[in-house]
C-alpha cells in the first residue's frame, strides 16, 4: 500500500465520519425544533431543518467549538410560512427563536 492510497483511504474515512456526525447533529436539532414548535403551539413544516451557517467560536470556557445555525419553516395558521432558527455551539443549543407570526 502506497502513501497516496493511504491518504485517499484516510480522506474517505474522514468524509464518512463527518457525514455520520453531521446527520446525528441534524437529527438532534430536528427533534428539538419539533418540541419547541409544539411548546409554542405552531406546526413544523416539511419535517426538516437546514444548516445555514457554520463557524468556529469560543464557548464560555474559552474552548473553540463549532457554531452552527439551522433554519426551519413553521406555520401558525396553516396558510403562511414563517422561519425559525436554532443556534448551536458545540453539542449545546444556545438559542431557538421563531419569526413574528400570526396566532390562529
């Protein structure tokens, strides 16, 4: 086995690990969005969250963590779509919010 083939094998393994980890985080955020929407008496649409921001930031202890911003769509009346946001730092959800919307 050459050094080149070891490099490509490592790169493929890293890509699979990253995909697996990203999917687990997205599933965690989707469950949290479901619970949040239910508690706010709105309905999550499309059963999906979308990663819209990825960066590195420091947490309260000064450690560098991955900062992520997810968006999701929801409705309160069944007619209009609104956007909600989930902010994560590392493995913790820091903030969840819904755009201003009409109440049914």
